[in-house]
C-alpha cells in the first residue's frame, strides 16, 4: 500500500486497507482482571466454577480487538500522527459473549475516511469470529486524527453498521456518579492489555497537547455500560446485544463522571455521561438488550 505524505493530509486511498486475521487466546485471568478494573463486583464476572467460566463484560471486546487496531494503524497511518488520533465513536454488535476457552480471530479494515470538524475521521471495521468461524463481535471503531485533513470522503465496499437511534426523552430516568481514581488509567491499561502512553505517561500526554493523561474512552464507556446493566438490566451482562456511543469529552483523573439513563423504548436503552462541570463526555449512547 502506498501512503502519500503531503504535509498533514491523510490520503483517502487508505479506505479498504485491511489486516488479519489476528489470533487471540482468551483466559479467565484476563476477563476477571478487566471486570475488576471497572470496579464491578457481581460474582458472575469472577466465577471460575461456572461451566463456561467467568462472564465477560459486554465491552471486553475492546481487549482482543486492540492488536488489530494497532496493526491497522501501523499499516495505514503515519507513525508521527498516531498520538493525534482519539477514539471518537464506538459501535459493537455482540453476537455472543466470548468465553475464557475461546481462541478468536479478528480482521480489521478501514471502511470510511472523511473530513470532520476537528480533523479526519477514520472508521475501522473489526470482525471477530471463533475457531469455528462463528461470529462473536462486530465493531465499527471511529478515530479522529486532530489537525489532519483529507481530500474528501472515501469508503470501502463495506457498509457501516446500522446504528439504532437512541429513544428520545427530555428527562433523566436515573443518574449514578462514578468516581474515577487518580491512577485508574494505569490499572485499566494493565488489566485490559491496552497500552497507549497518552493515558499513563504525562510527558506523552503533554506532547499531544493535553494537560495530563486522560482515561481511555473505552474505559469511560465500560463504566457507563456497567451502570446501565445495574439500573436497567437486573445486573445481567449477557442481555447486552449492541452498544453505540459518541465520545464527546475528555475524562481527567481523579474526577467523577455521572452516568444518566435517558429514554427507553422496546429493547433500546438510551444513556449519556457528563463530567463534574456538567459537560458531556459520552453522547447519544444506546444499548440494545
């Protein structure tokens, strides 16, 4: 693949770039560590006596998808631009929760490249199957590369996932404050095995124009999903079939994020989250259960 270096212009020709299949073997230790990093204490997340082992958190997919995200980025995006990319959208369809005995195969492909207000949006499709080829999760992972321009919208011959519309509501059904500890990103990095120094290294964060390290977007989303499960789904993570959200603010540490339950209609649950100033950090969140 040829990459064009024209100042700070990302070529739309990277649409269609793909990697995989990358193999990942899961284990109970990893799954339990991820749940522990989120502060959940439901015994189902830690029950190694259960026939299928511990239940995976519905956002555990970000852990086994991460190597494919890195491989795709290395193939398509200039190394010097890597720290300019921020997680901007996330949409995952859970065909089934993974189990501790799974060996999974993940393929990644860039399906959309287009200008955005802050730079260039790159959407990657992450498709994961088990060793028998049966789907486990399908994710559209959006990143905005700040300050990087592109010529116009380019798409691969793959349609983005159809995003469910969050049920409308002018009211908040419930709200839950979630404390974020001063070193939460270090714990999350190690337990998720998602290592990105912008979340843990103040020198790297400063070089990216931030005052301090920020919490992973996937961690913020996982904390919110945990609250929705507890408030609306009787604590049962296996009921979650689909999650979609926009990341609209940074979470610094220590701080408190307030997750809010919004509209509810049929099998769809709307949610969002705000920081201590009331500014949005998660917007247009929706879970299908």
